């Protein structure tokens, strides 16, 4: 049934947490989405594409990158914490 | 499990079918991120500080992207994040995302988890301790597999080998308000949903068939 609710029902959840003091270096990961960057752990099928832009990196390391279609256009190795959303 | 920053989540229910758009607010920086474009902007506007920086699209079904043009027209710098093969990837501000990629917006950090099944381009977004599941998982059940590009075997893999491997104290924020409450802890959802208690793929298919046979409209 498709119902258009005219009244918005709003719930609000607040996550009261402490600052990320365990990994202060992660403040230096570099640019984010608004600069066009994403982050990922390097997988085996990334190796060849990264080699094409002269980035040599081991599987599992964290990179900050941009893509051009299916290929990397830019990639930099960054601290592992930049790819982790756990503390 | 601790989140990496202070943030809050507001949910707005409306749209075509009890859809939910979420507004994530970083309490340190004021940065805001949306999840899905399911409700009219007028519902959300009173809670927008300045301009939301990005919108995460959980999948390309029309009810989840219905108001995307409206959002963009009012917030032209909004970055759209979604599956690399989604039908909405023609937008200038579209940022294609793949499984396992990490998105940083200000101090907010989200993980994209591709969860095909309900639809081929389904993505869950994880920002501890929250998981935005779109139509892959609701309160009380998984998503359905009735679309042309649905696949029950992929849904089983996404739910059982991806979502259910996450810490069970993560909170699920689904794309529709179909359950007894609008969000739920994963461990509570497993207890109340037979579709999350399947022994294997065959059992999951039987449970899904049983659900469809007994389904009431709007549930």
C-alpha cells in the first residue's frame, strides 16, 4: 500500500561518545569526500591498477584514492587507521 | 564499540510507503549527511543547519531517490554517494562507491557495504554504532526480492555473510518504517525475525516463500 504521510514523524537519537583519543593521527588522513577522496584497504585486484600509476603497496594497506572510471587516477598510502571505523 | 565522533541521527518518515530519510549530524563540526531522498525537503529543512554535505543512497529504487532533484536544487553542492552501477550515476555530483570503501565527510566516517539482493545496487552504510540498511533489512525481516534485478541468493549472502557478521550490538536503521519500532539492535532483530534465523540458503528460500504467502500489504 502506497501511503503518502503528510505528517513527518521524527525520532532523534544522540550518540554521546568520547572523542577519538586512541588514534589522534587519523586526523591527518588527508582529504575526504568533498575533495573527491575515498579510502580503502588494498585488495589483490587493485595491485595492477595501482602499479599503472606507480603506486607499489601491499595487500591490506590503507590508501586514499581517486578513481577515473574503473582505474585509479591518484592513490597515496596512509595510516591504517584511516581505513578503520572502529576504535 | 565506540563511534569515531559525536553524532546524532534524526529520522523522517514519509514518502511513498513509510519511507525514512535520515539526517546525520556531526555534533563537533555541524557537518550533516543525509541517507536517501525519500521524503520532501520541507520535512527536513527545519533541521538543516546550513547545507548538508552529502547524501548516501542505499539503492536506486524510485521511492529512495524520489526527492533527489529537489534536494539538489536547494543544495547544489550536495555530493551524491551510491553504487557504481546505479541508474542514478549520471548526476554531476555523483560519487561512485564500491564495497569496502570508506567515506570521510568532515569528522564523520562511513563504511560502504555492498549488499545486493533486494536490488542489484543495494548498499548499507555503517557509522558505528549504526547501520543504514535501506531495503536489505527492516525491523522484523529482510527485504523482499520481487524486483526485476532482485536475487534471493545474493540477498542471503548479503544478510548472512555480511550484515550478520557485524557486531550484534550495532543498531539497524532501515529504509522503511515497517516494524514495531523504527530502529532496532541487530541482536534483537535476529530474535524476532524468522528470516534472520535460517539454517542455510534452502531454509532461507522456504522462509521467504512462507513470508510472501502470508504477507499482509504494507508490512
